C-alpha cells in the first residue's frame, strides 16, 4: 500500500476514492471500504483521510477521544486491500477550501477520481458548505460518479464512532466489539516505566499511547498481541494512576500472567476484553497491592470462563 502526505498536481491513474476520518474503522467504515475495493480490477482503490481530525483542529480541548492512531488506521486500510492512502493535513488552508475547489482541484485533478464513495451524511468544503447533493452534481460535470453508502444499523442503533466511544466509556466492551467487528484495542511500543509494578510483585509492560485522551479508563482483562505467536492473557490498567501520581497523564500498563521477558521496544496490540473495575485512588501502596491481586484473580477467572 502506498501512503502519501501530499496531493500531486495532476494524476493520470484513474481511481475510486473513499473519503472520511475513519476513526475506529467500525463496521460502517468497513462497508465503505468494501464498496471501494470492489472496483479494484478497474480502478486503483484510494482512501483520503485527515490528520488531525477536523474537530481537533477547530476545538482541540473539546475534541472527542481518538479510537485509533494514524498507524492503526493505516494498518487496517492495508488489511482491507486499499492500494493507496492520502493523509490530508487538516490545517487552516484546507479548512478554508471551497467545495468547488475540493472537487475540481483534489478529486478531479490530483486524484483522477472516477468514483467517489462516502457516507450518506458526508459534508465537505469551507464551513461544511458542500453536501452529498453538491458532490453528485459536481461529479456529473467533472466525470466522476458518487456512491453514497447507507448507514449501517446494529439493531436500532446507527453505527458510528460516537456510539463506539459511548460504549467504551460505559465499559460495555461487548457492544463496542459488535460495533467495531473486533475487540477494541490500543497499539504502541513497550517503553520504560518507573518499575513500581515490579516492586509490588506485578511487573507490567508500559505501552506508549499516541493520544492523551483515551476513550476508556479502568482495569481490564486483556490479551496482548505481538510477542510470540500466541496472544498473552493479562490484566491492564489504563488511567492516571491516582494512588502514586498527582495530575498524571493516562498510562497503559499490562501485567501478563506467568511472563518474565524483556520486550522493551516491541510494538504490541492490547485487546480489551472485559472491564473489571473503575480506576480508584487507594490510601497506600499496601491497599493498591491487595487490589492488584484481586484484579489478577478476576482476570484469570474471566479467561477460564471465557475459554
């Protein structure tokens, strides 16, 4: 898969283009990618996504929690069979681009779009002035067709990144998994921590996160992938560690059962399978250690029952 962070002046390779933020790559996004790749024998499959998210640009303090990092999205695009991705830098110049310029300069000239696939509620251009109708009308003049993909429903719920965030925030990992089509996960490199877990008898792998606002917090039964051939069961803490830190940043720590190897620097994926409890502030380290023992017991019991 080719990855670009700029648009060429002119492209001579006709393509089908799917446009969106694709945060989380939930089953609704997956429907868009299936529509995109079905044209791969006639047209190059291309995704246009945005970095940062528009809401992070306009109101960073009020932006929603990220479900996926850029790396995670790119990995999932490749797994879906996408041939080319344009990561569009969302800045002031792009935010000010008119709907007509977006269609003519980007879709028509830079990408040689012949088919454009979007969700039914797609809006584009400065101040969201362009609608699906605008895109269809412009496509007729510029030589590309537009395929709006219907909303994907899960029961009475329209699948969306917002619904995934809501499910994760409530600790409903089963619903989040149904919306995503897979367990929710966070990927990152193993980095050095303060070794407190090891001192308490529960050594942990610290997973570096790309964003400081995770969509979930608490203690979880997890599986860690990326170390060896089989996923490793364990218990994870995701939060600000209030017992030992004041105003700490969110930290993801994973204690793998019966595991003692040096895995610093490795890139891993942590799959969240069951919420055990909320993050709590304990009066001292002895109370924290007792809670960690109970958390490990609960996680081990989950895996016995789950298997």
